[in-house]
C-alpha cells in the first residue's frame, strides 16, 4: 500500500492515540479528560456497554443506543473544547454488514437488502456536530453537569456556535439555558436544533429489522432577547446545536 503523508498529518501521527470504548457514565466522566493533557488523536470512540456492563462477550449493546449516544456527545464536546490539542476524533467502527460481522457497535448498519440500511442513534449526533464546524473555540463560563457544552465561532461564516448535551437531570427536569456571546445584540437570529428520544427509554436503539428511528430532530428559530441572550429549555438526555448562521439552517429546513 502506498501512502502520501503531508507534514501536517505526520505531526498528527506523532500524537498518542486514545481508544475509549466505554459505558455512557464513563464517557460523561471523561468530559474534562483533555483539559490539562498533552494532545491526542481520539482514534476510536464509542459507547459500547450499558452502565455497569463489562466484557466483549458479556453485555455489549447490539447497536448504538440513546443514553450511550448522549454519552458520546458529552465526550465529543469535551474534545472540541480542547480542539487545539485534539486534531481528530473518529467513531469506530463505521459500517456493519448485518449478514456477517465481527463487531457489534457500529454507526451505520447495512446488508444486501437495502431496506436494512440504518442510521444509528449515534449517526444523528455525529452528523449534527459535523455540520456545524467551529474555526475557533471561545472561553465558556458557567457550570457543567447536567449540561455539558462548548462554544465557538466560524470565522468563514461570521457565525457563533454553541453545542450542548444534557445527561441525567435532577428529577428528570428540563434544563434552562441562556447563552450570550460578546457582541451579539437583542434581535439577532439563531437556529436551534435539538435531538431527543421522545419515547423516553434510555436503552432505545434504531434496529435495522424494524426500521424504526427513535431519534427526533427539531429545528426552531430563536431571536436573542434583552442583553443578546438566547433562552430555551432542553430536556434530560438531549443534544443540541445553536448556530447564528440562520440563513443556511433555513435553506436546509426547506
Ligand atoms: C444516569 O441514569 C442512568 C439511567 O437512565 C443510570 O444508568 C446511570 O447510572 C445514571 N448516571 C449517573 C452518573 O447517575
Ligand atoms: C421541557 O422542554 C421542552 C422543550 O425542549 C418543552 O416542550 C416542555 O414543555 C418542557 N417541559 C416542562 C415541564 O417545562
């Protein structure tokens, strides 16, 4: 095999590689893992076992499932907060042939029968985060847990972006969110996209054999209120992106 390696990639290859296959709770615990660490490539990451579960021949989940997907979102937000030192993150593995496989937890399932092609719950989170790239992260003030977040700008689009995930809340209550960016005034518009699992079962997953998608994706348009703050509520076990690049979100919604 021939490989062309640019200087930039060589630099990346010299970084340590991290492969976290974890429970949802462990992915949430690792939110701040890279805050004071050397650079890494997160070579493979996935929620693979239910909380309390262990062992590859034990209680491995058959497909990505909702609470695991939210755990991945929390870790991904932790990596993006440290984007100066985490240049790349990969889900692993990506494709699973339902007729014959060696590894259960993959982001997309397929088979000879195209009706079995299935986007997992995790696909929706990775697709949403990838669709809103930041060129620069911004310092974020406030508490984390149960809401984990990162904010930044996309200087090519002059937009402000915020990504958040809500893990377990007290008494399953909603979390009230208020976001202000320096320089954003009242009346500025933003698109807020929220991923939820309306059925409420944290173990729910997208099963290729039933074709049911348990993930709900809703986009609403918000206007910044007094002081330029965007205010909204997020339910327990949800993932959200707010982006002031409102026009491209409008086009995508049509
Ligand atoms: C969050 O809730 C799930 C049940 O939905 C439970 O398994 C898990 O242990 C909880 N995590 C924490 C950190 O309390
Ligand atoms: C929780 O927030 C959702 C919007 O994300 C809203 O539809 C729902 O009514 C809220 N529930 C309560 C009890 O406020």
